[in-house]
């Protein structure tokens, strides 16, 4: 079982973008996520626990699924300065949670219910029924960096009522499911936005963070706006991250994302998608290239990705739009 889940992790990682992948691997060389977490849950009882993983330098997302349920309590998870925020994607008739060798929760667990585990508390799990959940792996160092950016006091711990539903985490987790299943279609800028939103939510809602130095109400300076647009336009067919854009503007990631939205009226990811659709329109009118070629030239993962985004933004599929414009 361990080797099988390890294969899933390697396959998912191999689909991620090369530049981001090397940096994210450096940030997370080990930890309780991916194939390792599947191995802790499944132990050696032969039950298959599959793992799909998205690596980001500030958060690791693992989808864990077992269609048969487990026959024993999970193996010990090595202690580390990190948390797991878990949201279950299906109801569980019965489960058991142990912390420091003591049973602390048992019984029914609802779909959408969230749990938070400090990995220094020796969490152990028992799921005798099929389960499907998302684990968000958050290091203390990430929370420290976030509070420093916000001018806030350090977060001591993350806490949430066991099994209580958190609509924010449920919705953001659902937004990541397509990326877990098809990581090649997940834009780096999109993932950065979701990761930033999750980490900010964890810090405020679970960690009680209160910003001491309020973020400036202003947007980007003219030179920052100009540089961002130049960089995005020059790399429409490539992947670009929030970190790169923020660095160009000499801002933290969270400050940059907020300032960009105030100035442009859209998030960086949505503005990038609009520019890619505009570029696709120009190619549709000025060339006879196939939609698959236009999709790749404009930075979309494939023709279906182009069609989905184009239809939402232009009101019609690209092929239909091309014919209508030429008639």
C-alpha cells in the first residue's frame, strides 16, 4: 500500500510546473502529507489509501481516500512543528480520534466537518468506514511568516470545534479538487490565490490573528501596476506566481494581492485569464490555427481549458465566436 500511494504522489508531483516544483520541494522535503500520510493511516492492513498531493511553498494539500475503511487505528505520526486542517468530503458513520494516547472524539462525523490537529499532539485516527478527505498541511514557520507580514503577534495554536462545518474551507477545498485530479490544468497563480486565502483564514479564524499594523488602503503605485502588466503580458503562455509578481513590486504576497485588486478591480489570476482570452480572440480572427494550438499559445492547458474559460468570459465557445465574427 505504501508503494502504491507513493506512486500516486510521484505522478501528481511530476505533473506540476517545473519552476514551482523545485522550489516547493525544497520548502517541503518531508512531513505528514501525501504518500506518508496515506501510509500512517493504512498501516500494513492491506487497505488501499490513495493520496493526491499539490505542493505549494506555503501549504501542502493532500486528498486522501479509502473505499473500504480501515481495520485498525492509524500508525503514529512523527511529531513536528506543523498543523493539519482536515475537511471530510463525505459523511462518516463512526470515527475515533486520539491525542497523546487518549480518545478525545468518537462517533458520527458530518460531510464538510473540519478538524485541526497539532502534529506535536501525536494524533491517531480510526475510520472503519470508507472516507474521503482533504488535509491542509500548515507549518508553524508559515504562520510565523504570515503574522510578520501583517505586523501581528505570533500564533500559539490553531483550533476549531471538532467536526464543525466551515463553509470557507469547504468551498476553497472544493475549488482545489479539479487541481488535485488534473494538476496540469491548475494555473500557478490560481493555486497561489487559494493558498493565500486558506492561510489567511486559518490564521484569523483558527489562530485568532489580529493585525496590529493595518494594511494600507492604497493600491499599486503606477510603476508597480505597469511592471505587473508588462510581466503578465510577456508571459501569457507561461506560468507565473504571486510570489514573482509581489517581488517585482517589493511587497509581501498578501499586500500585493490586495493592492492589485484595489487598483485593477480583479485578482491577478482573473486579469491573467482575461488577457489570455483577449489574445485567443486576436488569434481566432487573424489566423486559421486549430483551437488546440491557440490554447497552448495563449497559456491554456489544452483546448477544453480554453473552451471553458472563453465561454464564460466571451459568452460563446471559441469556435462559435470565430464563425460569428467572420459572418
